[in-house]
């Protein structure tokens, strides 16, 4: 199992994690060790096994289609780092910067 | 005065020998005296506590017979549980100053019962860890030896009960985060069946695994807290609508005639000899009470850890995507939106959270999804099937809670060695089945826990076995130095 530094860069971009070069170097080694350990999973014969996504047996849980009082804009905005009236404020989205 | 149980305090509140305010005064004074050593709290909710204590006094005066046994009794909450208007950080810098706009269902049920909140307890960041050393606000000391960890991730909730500040607290358990710290601090810790307790208002880590549960000093107290918080909640779509069996009804039924299984894989070479001796002595106690013990096998135990460390990071990488510096939490201002995301998350998250977000994102990424995530989901099925088969053969499983006793702070800096802490607790999360840890001995003055595991929705059976063991021994009654020194 070898993880490349380019893969660490790629995954950090996918996860939107700003990491220093030192952090990436450290993570490369740590993730490799963890993935080496986890590799034993590949030896299990799973040809007859279905996937478990959840352990409960509830299916399609829906509530009655009755309106409830919303939490309200003031409460929803209370923790936001920047707001304007009843809006969240973010920086402009420029060009193709989200193309990772 | 030694710390009292919920049952004892409920009686004292009714015979007039104490009041909710007196109990809160004592709890706050105890926290003040011990915090410098323990760092178990991220916030002390003095004002909320006194408001609740006064309301509880009123209820106890007006309706002493119908008031909940929890009414007027102090408690603490792991800082992953939202309380309206009260700082909730999940042990992370990214949520410093966050004040939730609502209260979690489990906590609201305690408040409705008249519980008195002392504070929010320290934990590993976003509940990721087994030692509470990953908190952004400093580690928690183990009341039995403050140079050692209390376990994790609910280390603050475990430590405050072990120190005798409060008779109970709530934690959350995704891979052992209630049971393992309970074992390492010598208290009772219970992870209920998946779906039994609403997670509405619990800050999510891995949603197919997370459960809320109590820390207490006795199994009877555990049953009391469980009954107050268990049961259906329409606000959590994984909350199960089935009626809750009251564990108090069968608590004293004993283990005579019960078949108990000892998984041979759970006492493997990673288990410290002292832990093995203590747990084997516990097996003999159960046998002496009429249980039949037999060896059983859960062959996928060694791959269960690998399954967990794919599924939990995968779910966390998805759940933690919400911390983007827009709607809540801290933000690092940058002119471009992408840079703002990168810096906000890069600065706001600690090392273990970054490691798991990276691991999870990798396992879910194109080209690796089938080999890692899908394969882990399939092996998860195998882990569940093995439990199902064994739990048809025996009524419950008994085993260690943790392969080791509390270890020195800083001694497990390699992530894999830390992950091994959960090797005998996380399989129950993968299968969604209930498990409890009850004190079963000491190694060089450090507590050991006995774990009891049963089939789904047999939460009462878990408590029945643990109670039978507890009543035959006095390990649960031994107090940490911080508790025995309590005034």
C-alpha cells in the first residue's frame, strides 16, 4: 500500500482542509500506516454478503405533512460569523476556483 | 460525606434532609476544588443550575410522590449535547462560542424530569478519541491518577462521576466512548441499543453508530437515567417506536440459569494480564450466582476494527462538512470562498479530526469507494451476523471493556495504538447492540471494567446481568481519592 503525496493533496482539496506542508508530510505517513492495517479487510470473502448501511429496521420514516413553527431567522442567524439582515454573508465566488 | 447515588439522593430530598440548592452548592464547590487537577468541565452552568434547582424544589414540595427520581439532582452533560443558549463546543476550536438555538431531546427529557445541570463536560474533539487528549481545551485527568487519561471520548463525563462531583452524567458512544472511559475511571457506563435514545441535538460524529447513554455509580442509577431519556422521538428518524422495557422490572432477577458467552477473541494477546485476571475472576462470580459460562467465537473481531476505521471516518467526513464558516462556528476571513473554507477548517480542526476527515474522504473518493467503503459495509454485515448467531446460543456476552487500564497521558502518540483501545467495544456499535461496563476490579490501583453485551432491544437484560454482578461485589463502592476526600 503506498499513498502518494499527490493523493494527500487531492484528498485535502476534496475535504476543503487547508493543511501545511508539514501536516501533509505527517499525514502521509500516518494514513499509510492506517491503510496498511485496514488492508486486512480485503482478505474477507464478501461475495455473499449484502452491505449494511444502517442497523435499524425502520424504512422511509415520514412525519405527517403538517406545518410546524420554524426556528425563525433570528435564531438561525444567531451563530453566523457574518450576516446582513436575514442573510448569511460569504465572499464572492470567483471563476472556477472550486474545480478540484 | 461520601458521594451518594441517585437513589439515595432522591430519598434524602423527600425526607427533607437535603434540598436541590444544597446539592447544587455541594456539586459546584466540589467542581471548584477539583477542576484545576481534572479539567473535566468546559462550562459550568451555575445560573441554569440554580434556576433548575429552585424549580425542582417547587415540584418536590408540591408533588413529592409523582416527581421523577431525578428531580432536584445535579448532573453534567458531555459537550456534544446541545442546550439552548448554552455554549456547546464539542471540544473543538471551530465551535468556540457556539450557542445552540435548541435543546437536544435526551437533555430536554432530563430537564423535564427536574434534573439540575452543573455543566458541560470536556471530551475529545467531536468525540473522536479514546483518551480525551484530543480536546482543543486540554486533557482531562483520571481521578484515580491524574497523570493518566480517563479514557475517551467522554472523559470529562466519566471523570466527574468518578470524582464524586455529580451522581450521573450523559455521554455519547460511537465506538466505545462511554464504556471505555467508564472502565478506566471505575464507574458504570451504558451504550443502549441503536435507536433507543433520540440523537436529536447530539452533534453528529458517525450517524450509523452514535448513541447517547449515561455514566452512573450503580446499575440501578443507570436504569433510572435510561428510563428518563429512552423512547421514541419523531425528531430523530432513527429513533425506534417500540415501547421501552423498564430495566428496573427485571433488575433483581439475577443470572441463575442464564447462559453467558465469553468470546475467545476478546481475551487475546492485546489484553493486559491484570485485566484478564480481573475479568476471569468476574466470570467466576457470575458462575457462583448460577449462570452457565461457555466460550464462544466472534471470528471477525480482528477485522471489525478495520471496518470501524473506514465507516466512522467516512461518516465523519460527511457530517463535518457542515463546519464551513458560513452558518455557525468560527471563520477565517479570506477574499475567496475556497480559501475561506480551507483556512477555516485547517485552523479550526485539530489533528485527530483532520486525520479522520482525510481518511474518510479518501475511502469515499472515486476509485477507492468499492475497495474501502463498500467492502467495509459488507464486512459490517458479517460482524452483525456473528453476534446474532452467538446471541442465539447464549443470553449475553461477558468480556473486558478495555484491553488495558488507564494509561499515562502522552503514551499513545501513534494513532493506531490509540485506535486499538476500542477493539472490544466498537463491534457492538457496528451491530447496534447494547453494552454496559461495570467496575470489576483494580490493577495497581487502577479500575478495570467488565462489559456485558446482549441482543438488540435487550437493554434491560444487559443491566440485569451487570446488576447481579455488581451486587455480589463491592468494586463499584470504592471511591477515587477525589471522591473519598469530598466534604
